[in-house]
C-alpha cells in the first residue's frame, strides 16, 4: 500500500522513535503528515 507523499525517503530515514518524526525530520511536510498520520502504525520491538 502506498501513501500520498511518501516514498523511498521514509525508508532511508529509519529508524524513527515515533511516527511524527517523519515530519520533524522533513521527510514529509506537515500538511502531508496531517493527512496520513491516521494511516501509519508505528511499533518498536
């Protein structure tokens, strides 16, 4: 499944401590993050 505004950059930016880091690190814009944040599941092992 793909999400609007998300590509290979999100994979290259790993690891993340929380899903909000994708906007904090500039991987996606705040507007894109607001649109997709409910579709993202972040789990740490």
